């Protein structure tokens, strides 16, 4: 269906739902920030990205603008890594207390992310110079998606290793580990959606102008479920304690003690 004709479309219904649901998650992210809980940055940043993207999508109802579609494209290209790092933050919180893995285990995804950012910049420059078929995958987008998938697989491996060690977790740490375990399959569906598109080039799987049902089932639903599960679990965690203006460190760290 042509955009800019004032007709409310299937895609616009999904965008409306995104605005409602991710507004709620943004409020929770702010609450987590105020109560010094984990996850506030990644959940907040992800919610903002999806709100902006949905707003741009709804803007195309009355105006078929290249600027609005560019906004949708950029926002849909972002977000998966923020979800991955939400899980890594949970695992790192557990690790700060139990020392299950060496700290370099959490540096690998960061290094890969910088590589992915460099590739994405190169891809954006390439796409911006194309006069047509700008939404189709390029060598740059395939490389970027490959790095993103690698980061996900690595994170899933780290999560599996932590799950094996779960007998030494407290109840709160066990809830965090369980949350990661539930969210990994959800994230796998989301990653698969992007991988299918860059491999096949089939516009059905395009997150900007593809099939809305495919987007609903493999992007919108997994992302909402992911954020809902993480928000619920993080809300049950103990906030970092504060005393006056002196902020205590992570659980298990004595006040005034520096992190090694």
C-alpha cells in the first residue's frame, strides 16, 4: 500500500503498539535509573530508538518523506546489540559476586561491537550513494549482520556456561540467570529475522517495508517479550545502596573498596 495517502495501515498499527509499550518500558528504565538498578541504560536506549522509529513510521501516513523513511531505516538497524548487552550486564552482575568468568569474557563483545560500528558506518556511506534499491542488503550489511550474529552466539555461549554454574547462585542471581535463559531464545528469533534478510535479499524480511506479519512475529513480539521479561526480573532485584552522597559499589564490595 502506498504511503502518504492518510490511510492507517497494518504497519501503522504495529507502530502504534510500539509507542504504547515502549513508552512504558522507558518509564521503567527511568525508574531503574532512579533506584540504581541494572539495565536502565540499555532498556532506556532501546525504548527511545523504537519510539523514534515508530514515530517516523506513523509520520509516513500523511507524508511519504525520504527523511521519515531514513529515520525508520536507521532505527530499525539499531537495537539488537542493546538487547545483547542487557543480558551481558545481568551476567556481569552475577560475575562480580561469584567470579565465574575472567573479566576479558565481557570485553570480547565490546571489541566486536566496535568492529560492527566501523562496518555499519562504511555501509551507511555506501547506501547513501545509491540511487535505488537502498533497502536491499549489501556486502557491508551482510558483514555487519554476521558480526552481530557472532556476538549473539558468543553471548549465548557465556550464558550457557553461567547456567552450568547456577548451583552457587543466590536466589536473586538465579532469577537473573533464568531471565537470561528465557531471553536468549527470544533474541535468537530476532537475530534470525535479520540474518534471513541479508542472506536471501527477500523484501518479505525487510524491517522497513517488508511483510508486516513477519515483522510482527519475528521482531515486534520477541522484542516486547524480551523487554517485558527483563523489566519484570530487574524490578525484583535489590537496588544498589546509597548512604548520603557516598555510593557503595556492587554487592559484595566493601564501601570504599576499589574494583580490581
